[in-house]
C-alpha cells in the first residue's frame, strides 16, 4: 500500500488479533495506518485459541470470516463434565453464531495479518524503541527494523502489543483493577484424538482442575489443563508429563488418548495476572491484552480483544474525522469497553483461585445435585 512513509493517521504497535482488526477497519475506512510487529508471519504465540460469537462478528466486519470458518470445525455442543457428572448442551445462542471455534494462533493470525496488509502499511520484524512526544502528547514511534532505525509520526499511537506491551510500559497507564496470578495453563496439539459428536468443545472439571479437549484446525485437537498456580514448579520440571497426568485424570478424555500423537511442543505459562487498565491518554490508546488481561481459564481473550478493537476503531474514526473531540471519543471507548467486559472480567477473577463454587452452582442450577 502506498502511503507517506513519515506521516500517518494511526500507528499500531502489534498486529495480532486486536492490532490486525483495528488496522483493517481503520485502513478500509480510508485512514493512513502503519502497523509494526516484532514478529514475522506466520508465527505462533502463547495464547488461548477458543472464540465465540463476539470474535466471529469482528472477523466478519473485516471480511475474514469465510476464510476462518474454512479452517476448523464449528463446535455446536458445549460438553461439560463436573466431578464425573456429564451434561452436554447445544450451543444455541446467540442466534447469529450458534457455535464456537478453536483455531491455532499460527493459523488465525496469518489470516488476520493478510487482511490488514490490504489496508495498512505493515512492517514485520519491527521492534519499537521509543515513543515520540511533543508537549506531553505522543506523536510518533521510533523503531528498529532489519536495517537502521526509522521513525514516523501519527495523530494517534495504539498499543496492541499484548501482555508485555511496550506502549503500556512507556505511557504507564493507571490501572482500574489488578488480580494476582491464580492459575497456570499448559497445552499441546494432538492428532488421533476421537472427537465427541457435535462436534464438541469439552470442559472437564475435577475439583479445582480444568482440562480442555477441543478440535481445532489441521485436524488437530487442542488438549489443555488449567490448575492452581501452586503447581507451577511441577509443570516447569516436567511439562509433558504433568499435562498428560492431568488429562488422564479425566475419564472422558483418558479413554481417547490411546492413539493420540502430540505434534509440536507443550506450551504453558504461570505468570498471567488480571488487570484492567485505563486504555487511553494524550495521543495514545491501548487495546487487546495491552489494556485488559484475564486468566486464560475462561478462554475469553480472543473474544475480548477482537471486540475491543472493533469498539476502538469506531471511536478513533469519530476523532479522526472531526466528528468528536479526542477526550470525548476515548471516554466513550473506555466506557463501552468496560460495559462489554467487566462482568466476565470480574467472574474470571472471582473464580480463578477456586473453580469449585462456580461448578457446584452450575450443577445446582441444572438440578444435577
């Protein structure tokens, strides 16, 4: 895309889910967008892979939905097992997308980046080194690419650069809420795991442990475990062994592991807290994990990041077009983000330390105890 190499309307640091969606929406609306990402694509990232209707709506907005739908099965059954009690339920709401999906990030991000490249100037292997300021306002970015350092100016700089956001470190946003690390998540992909009918997204609870068995792209199955953070040292010593022990402790999964073959490494993390940041300031905004992070046990990350990007695109458009002043536009973005996210954020934080009150309530609600 041919644009002025020095002057942009928006510079976005980070081009995965939130960054690519934001770039696509703003670029297609006619704004000059530069996207910087330290990675090159296709590439993987440590992440949840699971998403629902909110993400599907955002993918549809940018014209990527059909390609994403073609990658993996639509999961029409929510298959739950709580302490040996099995209760599958149809995914019958919302009515526009009555199914879930699970797509590896190496696949999903490549699709989103290709889409963003149609509408934005996207630089891979670009490491942001400084935010440029004038009179206290962020006005540009300096970065290091394959050759020398470069810089560009913009009316807005957006941090869509994840948990370890460079932009957030530079601007030091205020935080509305911080939650301690309560759980760890480890996962791997396997071939040869028989699928439940449906097909199904499976959630297996045993006490305060949770295992997932979810068909994904390339005819693989995601097998994952979320356990209390106190077990982090065990998993670091033997990631594969501990993951398999967790999976084999779930009877509905154990019977299907006989012919399963792992493809690729075991991934995992034990350092994901919860935080809700004020997502804007003088010339800058945050979106995706740079602005809000939840423990991945609830599998909400992609839904949240994609929806927040869609909201931010709308209000940045109002500012860039002159329809709204900066402060008004960003206050509204902040309020709408919180309206969409606070309930699930609070729920994820509340039950992160102990899933059992939630699972017992789920059984009681269905008359199963």
